[in-house]
C-alpha cells in the first residue's frame, strides 16, 4: 500500500528503502524525522503525532517506522487499538504489562513505541498519559497515529500539548501517484492521470486501484469510478467513524454540496440540526473547515455521493433539489453578499451536470489546500508568461491537436476531444498588452513552489478597454456590430465594469485538473459579480459547456479569426435583475423552463422575485444598462419566431427590454432620452400587443420566450 504524502515536507537525501518498503513511496521527510528521533536527535517535544482521515496512509507509515526501527537494532512496541476487541480495562492492562520490558530494553538499545488507531482509545486517554506515557523510558521514541490531531484532544493540557510534534498526512500529488502506480506496472500517462483525478491522491484508493490493475490489467482503471466494489470499500472505511443513523444522515446530506453549513443541512434533511449534532459532524476526520463553511474531503465527498446514488437515489434527488432551491434563494436576495460568487459556484456544482463537473470541479485536493493560488499578473510576471506561451507554441507546432480528456469526479463520465492550440497558433495572445490594459485581466495559477500552472485572460469592459476590444481578434466582431446606443452601455467609467469577456483559460499541463478548477473558481468570483459575461471559441466542447451554463449565442457575431475552417460564435450570459432567477430555475429543471407540474419551490420563488422587481419594491443592486439588445439590436428586425419582441417597433422593443432590466418608467425615459409620458404610451402599446396587463406578466412572457 502507498505511504502517501503529497509533497515531502523537507529536503535532503531520501531514506534508503528496506526490503519491506518495495511498494512504499513518499514520506521521506517523515521517515528522516523518525530516524533522527531514534538516534536521540530531537527537540523539546517527545511525541510524533501522525494524523489524517481514513485511507491517508497512517498505518502504512507506522509499519515503515517499525521496519526502520528494527533495521537500526531498536526494540519496537506496536499497538493497534483498532485490532484489539478488548474492553478498555483489558487494553490498559496489556499496555501496562509492557512497561517493565521497555525499561529493560532501553538499558542497551533504542526503544520505539507506536500506538495506532488512537481514536479507539479516547476512553483511555487520561490513563494512557498518566499511567503509560509518563512512565516510559526517557529516551523512548513515541509515535501516536489517529484520525484527529492530539493537540486538539489535549488543548486543555498545555504541558502535554507542548510535547507533541504534529505530522499531518496529505494525499499524493501527481508525481507521487506516477511513482506508486509505476511500481504496480501502470505507466500509461492518461491512465495515471485518470486514476489521480478519481482517487484524489488518497493512498487507500490508489492501493485499491493497484489491486484492480493486478487482477484485471491496467485498462480496468479506466472504469474505476464505475466499480461499485471499490466505492463500497472506500465508503465503509469512512462510515466506520459514524456511530449512529442521525449522524450518518447528516454525512449523506453533506456529501452532495461542495461546502455546507447548518442552515443548508436543515433544508436538505427537512429537520432541525441541533448544534451538538453539527459539532459531531464537524469533528469527523474527513470534515474540514473550508474558506466559506465546512466541507468533506474531496474524495470522501465524491465516493459517498456515488454510494448514496446507488443505494438511495430518491433520497439523493430530494437532497439535491432542496439544496439547489436554498442556494437559488440566497443568490436572488436583494444585495450581493460577499460570497455571492462562491455561492453561484456551489450552485453549479450541485446541478450534477457531468460536463460542467468535469470542467469546473475536477477534484479539489490540489486546489487551495494543496498550495495552489490565483493572483493578478503584473509586469514582473511577463518573463514567465512569455516563456509559458513559447513552450505552448513549441508543443503545438510539434504535436498539432492533442487528445484531451476530462472526467467528472461525481459520476465518472469522460469527455475526450482534441485540443486545438488556437490561442497559440491561430490568434496568439499578447500577454504584454493584456497586462498593460488593466489590473486583473491576466490571472495566474501558481503552486506553493511558485511554478506557473495555468493562466486565464478575462477582460473588463469599460470606456478605457472598449477601443482595445474593438481592435483585437476574437473580440472585435461583437463590439464592431453594436449600435451606438448599445456601445454606450459598455462605455462606463474606467473605475467600473459593465461586463467581462472571457478570452482564454489554459493550464500548462492539459491534465492538470486542480489548476483548471481553481482558475474556473476564480472566474466565478471575479466575473459573475457584474451580471454579464461574453466569450467566443471555435471548440465544440467549449460551446457545449457555455450553453449548459446558460449562455446564448449572439446572432451575427460569429467570426473566423482563428481561421476560415474554424467558425467561432460569440456567446453572452446576462444574469442582471430578474434574469438570474429565471436562469437558476431553468438550470434546476434540466435546461428547460419549469412547467406548472414541476414548478415547486423554485418556480414560486421566481414568480415572487419577478413580482418584486416589477413592482420596484425589492430591488437588487442597480443594474447596468441593458445588454440584451446586443442580441436584438434596435436598428434591425428581430428574427422570425422571436415571439413578443418580433411584433414590436424598435422603440417599443427598447422599452420592453428596459422593463426586463427592472428599470422604472423614469429610468427608461432617462436611458432612451424621451419624455416620461412617451414611455407610458409605448408601454401601454407593448402590453396590448403582448396580451398582458402588468410588468410582471410582461417579464414572465419575455423570459419564457428566451428574450432574456
């Protein structure tokens, strides 16, 4: 089994492998530290505390410690509480009986005491400290392994707290995954990356994958997420930590969202969650405090969600729908709370769309918790960016289109397509121009070592950037076709942003799912707050992806800047005002507006929000001027089949779309430069032609026809 620590926490030479370590990789720093302790070189602390969730390799590391101790001629006492079906008193006697032998052995050689599965000994903790650890020989090396850190357990005892040196175990990074699987005969790079995506670097999952490869051949690993025996074994390991049905139901609910809090769990389960129960949930070894709320370890979350889908699909569906409705309600509340972008990201995660999952949420163990972070590029980053672009160009010229595979961690669904390298061969990126254009345009994903793992280019739209956008390949077609009044809507002061254009998102290693995921997460936080996004790409998979997210194609804005053989439509997503509620309701119901039979809580919420907007009584933050006209310009006829808008004059169409933006009559008059009485006359004719009697009915009609 793997020993597994993602990245080693220390330099120096690797510890020599003992014969029993043939399949052990990683953990060099931990083993060096143990050997230093065995040789008497340690600081004031006396206890090494190995901790982490089930399957992270704690017992395997203790086995390696035992072999190292025996190879050095030390006496080693190994005690695994999880393997002893003894009452606490009997276990205490078993440990106490070892003290005389340990004293005798310590007279002439080093002594190591290894206590594993310490969470099973919590009832004995006071006795272990006072009657066993305190009476050990002075030079004994003590290692205690368990799911929870001892410093948390002993925080009320400062004297014992100071004796502990924590050794938290982390999952594998991609390189250690390669090394481990190579020992088991798996060296095909796409297979290695696929296993890493699914296993999230957890040693237990990698060991199960290696066993499967040994029994059925390496190609069996392509279907690892679909193997119920693998998922069931992983789920059983983690659920051993959950002692009762009430807590297990909370764990099952928590396995669906990317992050959770008490409010969300109460909505999902349909029952109050007492603080004591939530504290027990938060105390589980595979639950961590996230940036916003709590979260299950990435692999635990995906495995338990699949396990629940197999065993109780109706329960999981109910959990998901309630959670989506709850997040939708958060998103359409008046005002934008600080984590609005993260909440929208959570909403897309919960949708369960396989392509969205593969692109946006490709396994999160390599993200922030793995040392990845996103920053804005400055002039100081230009050498790295130019080297990055040059490396991509060389690869593109040498290899041409390369196969690229994405895997949805929630379902195991695979998507394979050729990567075209268009941003490096057909319409190359000018990183210097982008960096000089405005702050935050170029975003860099770097790891803990400062290596550039990925880049995104997202351009804000305002009066200062419009000339640039109108002149650049890929963006110019859309902006050059705008009516002057529409262009003016984007010409806000430079300190503001009317919308964002997603120009580029790429990772140095196409298989680097964590880097891709953290760039998409950054995009949600940065760009969605302004309510409008545009993008353009010739790649069919990307076009499919943005359509699934609610983007619509802009008529007449397809260009050939990547080549005559690569037509590239432009897409827009407008979530200002009541359009957001309409989009959320549509996404919840599988991409089609909900009918009366499926309406439920989300549709009722949508109706209430539309009414609030139309009545101008529960306004969200003031929207920017309308961008919907970008798809239906006022000086052109609407296409056939456009419904209500097709029967309106250009001015009436402008008034109708302004209503859709939530503007009052006075604001419409100000926007269009006409009198308030004229607005009322136009609106009266719009109501008559649309067959409606109120703003609320008009908004519903327009959204139902796809005008928004």
